[in-house]
C-alpha cells in the first residue's frame, strides 16, 4: 500500500508475496517494484571484480553493453587491461524479502553470445594472442549462456591448437553455475 510518494508498505516475506500472487489467479494484480539500488551483477562481472581485487591483470570478454560498456560497468572497465563487449548485458530484478530473495532474470541478450560473435568482437588473431599470453582463462555461467559449449568447441578448433604449438598450458577454469536449469543432454555435451 502506498500513502505518498515516499511512504509505502512493502510485502515482507516471500510467503506473503506468493499468497498475493496466488490470490490474483483468475483476476489481476498490480505489484509495484521500488528500485533501492542498481549495481553490476552477473557471473562474469562478479568474477572479474573478484580477480581484480586480488591484483589480477585481465582482459574481459562478455556482455557489458552494445557497442561499448554501459556506465554502470565503468569502475570495472577502468581496472581491466582490455574489454571486449559482446552485446548488452542481461538484467535481473532481485526482489528482497525478510525470508529470502526472488531473482527475476531477463537473459535474452545472452542468446547473442556465440563463438562467431566472440571472433567478430575480438578477431581471431587477437583472440589467439590473448590466449597465448594468458596464465589463466576463465569461463563462467554455462547454464545461462546457451551457446557456451559451442564457444568452447570453437576455441578447441581455432585457438587452443595454437597454444599447443607454443607449448603453453594456461589454467582453464570453468564455472557451469546451476546445471539444474539445463537438460541432461546439454550437461553431457558440456562435459564431453
């Protein structure tokens, strides 16, 4: 309930929110969202920030904005060696309650993350150079990046053989995130 622009009553718990939604079945409901804070999120930016916090020098390839990174990512971008944005980021509305959090993800932009998009944004010669200069390569959020397995296959075919020729073996860290969201066949292909 809202009594003024600044004064309103929140729904305190996930249970109460669920009951409010259930009560609207067969009817309609209007639930207002009040934005308290906007911050960067996503597996890639969070991992990047953590690694930068430990003094890692890194190049970031991921979705930070179409064409160039969005202003919200400026602190992260300013600390990286180089950034290649593959498109607009996904967004999540995190509804926080006393007894938990409900995250409503809008992940459609991640569908554009493909091996072809990576090569287009970075360039194959530059991608080979960056990988050959790296001590570690980090790949995160396989669960939500539906084309990640295809990206790995492209790297295996076009980039990693060059590292083998140079006798380079960087650490390849993979965080598949929450595999319950993907099919068993997808998971088998990922681990193959």
